């Protein structure tokens, strides 16, 4: 009996357990079903997020390719008339065009809208094309008419090159990132679309009249010369064409007439020195200097200051042509040059900056001191006139300092350099030759002789840059001038050539030779009194 009861109890318990388990199993199945139904939207969400991420990555790669491709390949060089120009595209928010005219400044033109900015950098005149213009005066008109075509052709080449560069860079980036042909193709297509749309927007919003309303960025003094009077140019083109022809003729003369000048044949052991001064940012001066250096076999170039007008940092790029001369270049600061100008000159590999110091170059011992003033106001004080007591103290004091340096030099000084001739007085008797500039007028004289001392000759150079823009203020432009000095084996002046090139708009080149009969006594020139305190 007990066994049967136990069996029945166990059976009942099992039934109860089975009844209890059945509902539990049903609830589990329903929960699993609900989980499976919820898994479908979650999977779809992850797929959508993944697609969005891929799309954003494609867009990012395409935009990066457009920017990098534009920066890397968006530039071409082209000929615009006689000039060699570089056209450059860069991403920008406001569009527009910049015309760089180094070292004078830049013109900003509101030429177009869109995310692309065009920069036109005007380079140097090409000698071959310039001479072709001279040989055929009618080509001046043709060159001006073809300039528009030259620019249009250059811009079209620039656009095609930019499209190709952006597409190539984008495809390379996408291939490296995705390693998937379809995504790479999508990125390339998007980059092509963005680039073409940007260039199309610029073309569709082109404003040709913007050139009549430029914005000048640079030195204030250069603004009138760079911007010009657009209406006057349009109304009197013939006159400007004639001026262009004269200007081109002037450049041509630098290569032809100067090259044909007779070269003095001095005795063996002669040192040839080229004295230049007061270039005042005239780039034509460098072309003339290079020609003379090569034609006359110059050993050393001496610059007595005023390379620039305002001594500003943008003007510092003007001195870059010094290194191209490949000859020692001895320089002192003028009153229009700043410390930045001197520092820029000192960075040139062949330049030597003197400031109350001496140097030995090409066998010559040269002493020099910079002008004590910094007056970038376009005012000049000719030696011996217009000097206030304060200015006289400064200028003559510089001469006193240099005279002391010359006397203390372990080697006899052959040439002393000052910018203003008013500084030369204290140097009388300390050395045989003093070179100066500043007055923009060539003059050769002797300093008042100190009893018992050697006679000292003073040579003041004109303006190698034609006085810069100020050379156009008078009725006749200031000529470009420089002098070739021939010093014998004793380092005494035996002859000199005065070279003069007609000022802006003129093409005449003259050379006047002077032979010193008695180098020890110096040239037979008048004695010029110098300012005293």
C-alpha cells in the first residue's frame, strides 16, 4: 500500500511538474519569436548606418582629392605678350583674381564668384620675344590684341590640367582607402563633378569689367603707376602703345647696344669695379647690371645704397637678383633702406654688407658705413645744401666714424663707401677714393686736401634705377647711370667709364671714357667743399 501511494504521489508530482513546465516553455517560445521579429529592424538600421558612413567617406575622399589635386596640379606657365606668366588656381570661398607684379605689389580683381581663386604672376620679359617686337613695330599692336587670347588659352589649359589633377589624386586616394573599384569610381566621379561645377560657376559669373576697378595691395607710392587710369588707357591706346614700344626698345638696348660698347683694355693686373647706386626698385637696372658685368668682365660690384624706396618687407624680394650676378657684391645701406633691406642683402651668397666695417675682396680693401638716417619719404638732401644742423651732425658723424675705422684698419683702405656725399669730408686723406650716391646726379671731384696727406677723389654716382618712379616727375626722365672703374695693380684709379641709359621711355645708351693721366695725383677735377658742423 505504501508503495502504491508513493508511486501515485510521484506520478502526480511528475504531472504537476509537466503541467507547470508546459506554460513556461510557451512563454519562452513567444519571447524568442518577439526577439526574432525585433532583430529585423535593428539589422536594417545597421545597414543604413553603414551605407551612410561609406557615402560620407566617399564624399570626404572626393573633396580631399579636389583640394590636393588643385594645389598640386592647378598651375601652368604661359606667354602673355612678351611676358612669361604663371597661372595658379587655389580653393577659395570668394573667388576673384590676383595679379602679382613683384616687387611693386598686386592687383585684386573681383572677376568671378565661386570656390576658385586665380593668381596671375607676371614674370620677366623674354629677350627673344622682346627683340621680335622691336624688329617689327606693327607687332606691338598684334601683341596687345593677342594678349586676351593668350590669357584665355592659358586659363583653358589651367582648367583642363586642374580637372585632370583632381581626378587622378582622388582616384589614388580612394584606391588606397577603399580598395574597392566601385567606391573608387564613385569618388572619382564626384571629384570630377565638383571640380567641373566649380570651374563652371567661375566661368558663368565672369565679370570682364572687373579689370577697370582693381584694388591695389602694396606700397602706396606705387599705386598710381600700377593701377593707372583705365579710361585714359582705353581712350588713348595709341599713345600707350608708343610708350610700350619705347620701353621695349629700352630693354632691347640693354642687350644690344651695351654689349657693343668698347671695353677699355687696361694693363695686366687691373681690377674692374662696377659702381651702382640708388636703384629705387627699378627692375630694369638689374638687366643693365648683368649685361655690364658680363661684357666688361667686372670683378666686384659696389652699391652705395637706396636699393628700395620704403625699406619694407615686400620690397626685400627685389634684392634676389644680387645672387644671379655671381660676382662679389659690396653694399652699404642708403637712407631709403631699412634694416630689413640690409638683412635681405646679407642673405645673398655673394653679398657683403658693410656698416662701419672693412672687407677685402678682389684684392681691394674696402671700408663702408650705412646712412645714419632712415627717411623713406622720397625727400633727398643734396650734399652741401638743405642740411639742418641735426642732419649735418648725423651725416658728418657717420663720416667721422668711418674715417676712424679706416685709420685703424690693419690694411690700407683702397676705397671708402658712404651714401650721402656730405659724409665724405672727414675721409679726406684717409684713402685715395671715396664712392657715394644719394643725389641722383653724377659728379667727380676732389675732397679738400689735408696738408701732408694723399689727395682723395670723390665719385658720386647718379641713379642706376633712374630714381625709380620719382624719375618720371620732371619733364625729362632721370637716366639710368653706372660707372666702371679700372684700378691698377697699386689699387689706384687709372680710368673709368660713365655708362648712361636714357630714362623710362628712352632707349639711348652712352658711354663716356675718362683716362686718369696721373693715378697717384688722381683725376684732374675740381675740388668740392664738403659740409662742416
